[in-house]
C-alpha cells in the first residue's frame, strides 16, 4: 500500500508546522519533512518525491529561492508554495522562477491543501505518463528507422 501513496516533501523552518503537517497527512501520504532548503535537497537526492510543499519565509533561503535552486536537478516534482504573508511579489516570483503549481496562504486549510495535493498529483502523473510515452515513441521511431535503413540497403 505504501508504494501507491504520494511522496510529499514539506519544507518549513518552523518545527511545529512540520509536526502539524505530518500528523495531519501521514496516514494518507508518505510525508518527509525538512527544516531548511539544504536539508530538503538531501531528501530529494535520496528519495523519489512527487510533490514539494514549501514555506516562503525561511532564513537563509526563501521558498521561491529553494524551488528555483532545485529546478535543474529535480524538475519533475510538483511545487506548492505556502506563505503567511499576502505578498504578491512572492507569488509572481514563485510562478515565474520556481515553476509553482499552486499558492496557498498560511495557516493552511486542511481540506484545501489536500485537494491541492490531489490536483497536483494528477498533473504530475499525466506529465510522467506523457514523458514515458514520448520516450517509448522515440525508441519505436529509432527501431523503425533502423529497419527502414536495413530494407534500403538490401
């Protein structure tokens, strides 16, 4: 059963938020938590993650800066930004630089966050399936091209 659970990484510099998130969602999802962007990168490098949820206001690195920093090494996970501040510039940065799927304010509403996770995972699965199909199509095309060349040579 745990294989079919969505793998979520929640990044927040406030320990209480991490505990609360994990307590709320640990039954339904595989939840990993990190107190910083640096800690989160170690988790991303060691475990498959489907969805990243990060707080915007953190010391050393904002949520947007964290998401932007991992775009190249971890482009696939869906990204959700949480912030306690209605900061329009953070939202614009998040969408433009961090490739955010969705933005929610803190304190988060459990039902709204859960629905956002579900929608993000649907998009994640579609993208993953599309990527696999594209790769299979590329292999098939290469095989057909090879066969055609063999045919033309004989």
